[in-house]
C-alpha cells in the first residue's frame, strides 16, 4: 500500500557576492568581555581564528540587500527548480533569527513577519498559502522542514516552501573576535507530497532542546568596546568554549537517536550535511558519531563542507549546502538516487535536530 512521503523537489540558495577574507579584520579593535583591549596583534588573532575554525573567508550582504532580499532569490531558484506554480504553495515557512536586518539599523524588525514579506515579494496572491516565521536558532531551517513534513504526511498540505535566511554581519559586534565566524546567506527548498510503496524522502527526524542548563550560551549583549556599549545596542554573543563542548557531547547522540528510531546505522548513510558552525567542531562531531558505532575510520567523502569559504550563516548553512550539492557545485561530492543523507544542526536554545532523508 502506498504511503505519503515528503520529498524535496527543488532547492535554491543565495550566496552574497561580497567576499570578506580574514585580513579584512586586521584594522579592527578587539576587546575581551571585560572591556579590555586585546594585546595580541590582529594578524595573530586572525591566523589563530582560522586555525581553530577553518574559516578563511565569509560572505556579507551588500548594503542595499536586506534579509528578505536574500531569501527572495533563494526562494525563486527553489520554485523554478521544482517547476511549480508559486500560487499552489500551501505554506511558506521562514526560519531566521534577527528579522529584517538593515545596514543602518540593527534593531530587530519582525513586523510584518519575514514570511509575509517574502510572500509579498514573491507576488503570491493565494490567501490559502499560509506564511509564518520560525525562530529556533541555527537549527531553524531543519526544524521548519520537520514541521513541513508533519503538514504533508497529515494530508494538510501538498506543496511547501521552506526558507532559511540571516544577515549576521549586521548584528555581530565588530569588537568581538568571535564575530569573525558569522556570515550572511539564504537557502530554500520546495517540499511536495509523493506517494510511494517504498520509503523515500523524509524517513524520520529527531529534535532536542536543552534550555535548563544551556539557554544563554548564545544571547544578545552589549559590545565589548566600552564606548560602543554606552549606546545600548545589543549584539550576538556566544560562550564559544562551552558551546563547543556541548555540541561535541550531544550532537552525535541526537543524530544516533534519530537513526535508532528507524533501526538504521551510520553505515547506511551516504552523506552527512551538518550546520556549518566551525570546521574543526564539525569534524570532531562526525568522529564522535562514528565512534558511537565502534567505527574509528570516518569516510572522507561523507561530509561536504562550505564553512572555509562561506562562514557560518546560521539557518542558511544547511539549505545552502543541500542546494550546492544538489546542483553538483561541490567538487568530489555527488548525490545519487537511493542515497541516504542526514541533515543536522545545533544552535541557540540550545537546540539540536536531525533528519534522515532518502533520495527518490
């Protein structure tokens, strides 16, 4: 008997054109959390940063681009790739963290919702295309896909646009060296209902939230520069060391729990698409994941990465990675029919989620 499954029928992304290499920050003034200026030379700071994160450059939005502008391009590409009429969409789910960030005002702007702005820019007239936002930290896009899967499998929807976009460069403290990790971008996918007598598309998923002990590892706070802090603007802050340890301890277990629900093994997985947060951290997460299965050697071809040249664009990293992979734009990485892939993310909340997906 055929069942209904959720399948990606089109993907799209937008990688901003402004390339920001690490030496861009050599003219910055960096302070520590106590407001003391760092004595280390900036060239040494950026070299150490790249050694720790593997990030050599990132992309920033142009001054005339807002968050919804980036999302619009990614969405148009996904809709075109799916070959659907945009008026047939049942839902538009927009994952983000900071709303419509603009170059001249870092105040969070979420009225109207980002999904409503995107629907307006797409020119969709259908009132039955329900548009809403999802705030879930960096795992927001993956969680939006999980929600969309529920809508589709319940019979409530047949076509859903799931978008993730953030412009982190405008809410990053220019005096905090950790802010060099952040980037801008957008990714999108069209999900559709498909009948099949064999499992395809989204096979299962798993999510966890650890707010009791870890809620404030990512938060908003004053600039580390005492003079800038007097203005009262809030910037994105993180407890990098503790976050790193949290991710290493919990992300592998969360992915394995999702596989366990399906009685699957990591050996059944062809690709792991993980949130591009920190290159060395992602490598360590993958190593620990395989270690949970008693496997010491991790296949080199299993985890495509973009962080070295795109940085961490929060909710946009996973859909951008999926789109580039789908379009065969990542060297040495291809997707084939019946491949099993994992989509996973970790971020503010703290939240972790994962999806197991089988290509039709």
